C-alpha cells in the first residue's frame, strides 16, 4: 500500500494545494519586478467597485500598496475586511487578496504618515496655476519613495493634497470630453510610472554588476 500524503486528501484539497503552489511560483517569478516604495493614494472614493478596479490595476502593474483616505468611513476598516467585501473582491478579480491596503481617516493623517516616512507626493489633476505641472509621459518618477494621489470621482483632488505635493500630473487629452474615470486614469498613470521605475531599477542593477 502506498504511503503517500495525497492518499489522505480529497480531490478538492489536492486542487487547493496545487493552486497554492502555482500562485507561490508566480509570486516568486514576479517578485523582482514589483515596484517597491510606490504607493497609490485614493482620496475619498465613493464607489467600492471603483476601489476594487483600482486594486486590480495596481496589482497587475506591480505597485506595492494602496492607501485609502476615507473621511466618510464608507469603506471597510482594515485589510482583512476589504478581502471579505463582495463588491471589492468581484471588481478586483480577487486581487485585493494580494494587495496591501491601508486606510486613513483624513487627507492630513495620510500626508503626515507619508511625510514621516520620507515619501514624495504627486497628484493627478488638470493644470493648476502656480504649481509644477507635468504632462504624464514627460515626467520623471524614479524618486526612491513615491506616492501618487488620485482625487474623488466627482470633484478631483483636494487643495490640501495639491499644496503638499511636489507636482501635478496630467494626461494629455485630445477629445471633446477631457476627463477619464478613476479606474482608467489610475491604469494609464501607473503604467507609465511603474514602467519608468522598473527600467530605472534594471539599469541600476546593470551598473552594479559592471563595477
């Protein structure tokens, strides 16, 4: 008689074990391509489905974390609760289970946390007079620690976040409609930023090998 560990497992348990093994292999494979010290900040989003879609975007693009400013306390209170909320799990295609989410009660609280940990903040917004305005593909986003802010679906980024940021990023648009929804804008912006940071890191490692 075989003395095999799997002899005592049901078919479902074997599938789960294999699934975990597959996910672990995938996690190991992509580990070096994740963007360390890159955070997306959502400021007072109202729709959990939007939050889930953003989580899907940033997980796919290799962004390290999501910070959520939720002054109205509309979202789950912690990461464990996020992973159980059906609307977020569905729209994130379960990416929430693999994406770190931290919640703040105010913009000020989030800014203080970022500044204490030496993060540079940039915000996404149309051109703002008196601020450093950068067209997305013309900017440099290779700062060691970077937080990228996205504003509320209806009114955009707050004045406080703008005042404490180093630059305002905007996406060039050439249509009659000059706005994008939250999920689309996070995908476009973070693709450019994550791509830049990966290329910067690749060149840095290459230089180290040559020394």
